[in-house]
């Protein structure tokens, strides 16, 4: 008789009973407690470990109901019933032993990427020349590895193309001859210098000298500077000697324009009495500059020059007039103004 060992087996049996429920509403199973009340065992003596009892069943201490019956009306739940009743039964018969064929032995399936990884390329000795143009042997490409389906057939192991191995120190193909390395200059190339027009020295412009306050004499073509000496009072001769030492001579006035320049300088220096370079010492009444040229002037103070033979040197005097010219003794002591050619 049927022994139910598990929930799954019972479901299988219930499905079978359900298919035949129109003919068999109550069906015996193989369990019984006839030998010992309350201890349910299957017909082969093994205890009932799986059960699907109806609620409240089996009755406790009911020695009249000792066999397991299942009923369609109870949704095939079990209950204890009287063994002598006539009911249908479901039998459990061993089937033919299963002949289990061993699973096909698959060759070891190599899952990617471990066994499909091609051997790495051998390391070549370092290439000494330009690395950019030196080619190393590349790894062979392996075909893609298929994943193994569930059980039965094993895919053929992927075949890798033969790997070309290099002996460790095998000579590599000769390094290609690289072009010489061009060292870039560190300094940038500067743009060409602009072409400048040739520098020409400016010609001397008449009337303009290199320094402010200096005077250009249109007659001589030279520029002159003037220097007022206030360091000491000197007589006319000492004044001239000092001017020669300064590189010039006592100032000679050759034009009104020059006199305006010199007067401005005297005023700027605040000198009142100052020697000029004229005298009539050699010929009374004939006034000449130190270069021998005649003194042509309308700057004489009124009444001057006198005809006195002891007044032979030329003084500019702003104390009595605006630097009118006076003939005075050459031994008198005054300031000095020198005229120096640039
Ligand atoms: Ca005189």
C-alpha cells in the first residue's frame, strides 16, 4: 500500500486521486496504528513522518479507527477510519530501476578569460633606438569564448592560434635606422629687427646751440657759452687771464642779440659791475675787443667813453643804468664774464 514520504509525493498522489475522484471518493493509504494505539506506521513498519491529517484527526485513544483513509470531501485530508470498511485503495509499486547513464564527461571547460588568455608576448630586450618606430611582436588574437550551455553538450574548447614564442634573449629584428634626433633650439626665434632708417646727425641749425642759453654767432658760425665768475673780484687783466684759463676770453659783444643774451645772464647771476673784453689802452679812443676787432656799440652810458687816458677798460654797470658801458681804470676790481666757444 501507499506510503507517503514527503509533501511532494503526497501532492503527486493527490493529483492522481483527483483525476479519479468520480469513481473513488475514499481511498486507503498504507498507514495504521493497529499494533499500538496512537503510533502510526506504514505497512513496511516505518513511522509516519509526513502526514496531512484532517483537523482533529486521528482521534486519540480510538482503538476502532486504526487505518488512514483520505477523502475527496475533505480535500483529500487524512483521517483514521475503521480498517474493515470497504474502500478503494491506492497502491505504490516500485517501478523499474532507473538506469542512470553517467553524465557525459566533458573536457574541462575553460571559462574565459583564464584558459583562453593567450600567452603573453615575450619581453624583448630593450630597444636602444627610437621607440616610436620599433615594433614588438603583437599577441595573437584569440577567438571569442562561448559560454557553456547547461549540461549536455560541451562546446569545443576554443582553439587558439599558435603562439609564437620567442626565446628569452632571442635577437630581435634589427632596429630600424631612425632619423637623427633633431634637437629643438631652446631659444625662440626672434622676429627680425625692424629696419630703422639710418641715423643721421642733425646739422647744426643756425641760431640754435646745443645748450640752452648759449649763443650762436651767425658771423663766426660758432656757438658760444658765457660764464660769470663770482668767485673773486679781479682787475681787467686778471679777469682776462682767468677766462683764458676757462678756455675762452673776456666776453666780447658783437651784436645786439648777443648783448641781450649776456645781459640776461648777468641779471640771472645778480652781478652789478662786470668786466667785458673791450679796451682802448693801445690807442686812446680806439676801442677793440681782445681779438682785435673794433668795439661797435650804442650801449655806452651817456657821456661815455670819456677821453680820459686812465679809463681804458670796458665795464658793464647796472648800478647806474641797465648795464650801460663805462670806461674805467683797468686796475679796478670787478666780477668777470667769460665767452667760451663750444
Ligand atoms: Ca681811454
